[in-house]
C-alpha cells in the first residue's frame, strides 16, 4: 500500500511548476515536507502563491492543526469517491480530514478535499478585523461551510457537496455580510443561510434538497443576493422555501411548491412567492427531477442529483439551459477532482501478495475542466 500512496503523490506533485509546491502528509514515514497545514503556514519557507498538496490518506490533526493562517496559498486534494474495479472505495486515493478546516487568511484557494463529517470554517482572525477577501472553496465535500463572526467579500463557494448546511448567518446578531461574492454549482443536502445585509452577491445554479427536519431551505436578513437558476426541493413539501427574505432578484428557480400552494400564497395577506413570478412552482420532487441513482467507476452522491431528461428543470434556466448544480457556467464536477490533476481509476488491489509481492494496477486520466 505504501507504494500506491507514493505513486499518487508523485502524480500530483508533478503538475504545477510555476509556484513552489509542498507535500502535506500526516504519516511521518511518508517523507512529506510537512505533517499539517499549521506546520506549513508557520514555516518561513512557505510563501504567498505556493501550492500545498494534501496527499491521499487520513489527516488526523485537530482543527488547530488544520488552520490556514497564511494568505495566498492554494491547498489541493485529489478529490474523493474513487473505487476499485471490485466496486470498493479506495480510501488511500482520497484526502480525508477528520476534523474541521479553519480558514483565517485572505486569498486562500481550497480545492478537492474531503472532510469526514466535519466542517470548513471561515474563522475569525486574531490579527485583523477586516472581512475575509478573495477566498475560494471549490470541489470539496464536507458537512458544513459556515462563517464564525466573519464577513466575506470577493469570495467564491463553488461545486461543493455539502451534506448538512451552508451557514453564513441570517440576523444582525448572527450573520455574515457576503459582499460581491459568488455561491454557485453546489449541492446542499439541508439548507442555506446567506448572511445579513449582504451586497451584490450571487446564489446561482445550486441544488438544495432538504429533509423533513429543515423548516426553510434558504434564509437571509435584508437580502442583497440575486437568487437564480437553482433547484429547491423540500421533501416535507413545506411552503417555507424562503424565510425573512428580501432579495434583489429571485428568478428562474425550480420549487417544490405546487401550483395550488402558490395560488394560496398569492391570495394570502402576506404573499411571498407571487413577488417572484418567473420561478417554476411545479411541485418538484427528487423522483420527478433527478436521476436518483449512482453508477459507474466512481462514487459521488451528487450523481443522484443529475437532472432527468424531460424534467422542467432541464430547460428552465434564464438562458434556456438547465437549473441546478449541473448547469450554468461552472457545472458540478464529480468526485471533486481539481483541474489539471491526474486521477486514478480502474484500480485492482489484490487481497493477497504473490511471491511476496503485492502488484497494484491502475489507469490514469486527467481532469481538464
């Protein structure tokens, strides 16, 4: 197995030549440059513009070990959900963090990492009171992305698979101002809170599917977002898609609200959805909107949320294209594979060695999008 891990590391390290590259591996026997993100950020040798490659395997460090305190770094993992040809997940081909990743710096780009049931946190810096600027969280899988007493500007949250919530707050006492930022192409199995008194931001081509435990799919205080081309499905068929919402634009979204619920809302004393008549209130469900199955050589739950041919969502976007995470200018990329990073597939790992040798075979392809 050690040989396999090193091969995956060599493949990733060989990609970027324009910046200085560093290997991060929690296994002290791996020969990596650093054991944790904290150690890399504290090194005087690591400079703005450098790339930190998070090698496959488990990163057992605490949230403090997983804290990014140096601006201008790109942190790259290989993605997740790869399988052997025996249809078993390959854990060593995925970067698995077992505790939160905390971002305390500007201009950080985090891509292709898997945080096992934990969160990515915009954490309050101890050295500055300014908002996070220019942060990109892309193609990651985690339980939550949330802000802890911090505001965001000129940031991007794109193509992530979020298994519980995107939480940027919703009130003056518990809210993040999200200014001139883009949240697009994400799949959220839960709900989204988009901050308080935001300005000039976009929530576009996301897919949100909640269970019966979530009252509202999307909420905010005092608006400031354009909400366009999304799919909102509440499995409990609740009318509460919005809560306390005053958005600039809410157009071309697909709702689980039925036409009958829309009519009842329009006739009420305090109508909500009739303010935004360009949306499709079609009683969207998982069954009538998505493929709802996973197949092939890779495993990404996002496959379930590929839009069905013939679904209203297939042509309801503002440009006549597809709503949801697999549409738009930056469609969701399966398995969180970073652009330009080779990935392994068709992997055969024998259960027993032959002649005291364990021969592992695999194929390599490149992610070009």
